[in-house]
C-alpha cells in the first residue's frame, strides 16, 4: 500500500511528470495519426447537399425570427400606446 502511494506521488510530482512527458507526447501523436487515418473527406455531392440544407435552414430561421420580432414589436408598441391613453 505504501509503495502504491509513493509511486502515485512520484507520478504527480513535477519530476515524475517531466520524465513521463516524452512518452505521453509520443503516445498522443500516435493516437492522433491513428485517428486521422480514419478520417475521410466528403464528396462534392455531399458538400452541395449539406450546404443547401444550411442555406435553407438559415433562411427559415430568419423568416421565423423576423415574424416573431415583428409580432412582439407590435405588441409592445400597442401596450405603450394603451398605457399612454390611460395615463
């Protein structure tokens, strides 16, 4: 038990971390290269279709937010006019 605590303390000490740094860096780059081999670029048709989806979605959200903004703006304007006539 005491050896485990000592080994754990050495790993977390500055010296232990500096000693482990080259191996951790090598392992990190190995993992990155392994994962990058799995990456594939999308085809031109996939890029076109996803771009179209994004443009249509942005347009629809724009129309939706314009309608909500107009509705809320008119409601607030009506409320101010109503309070102005009552006051």
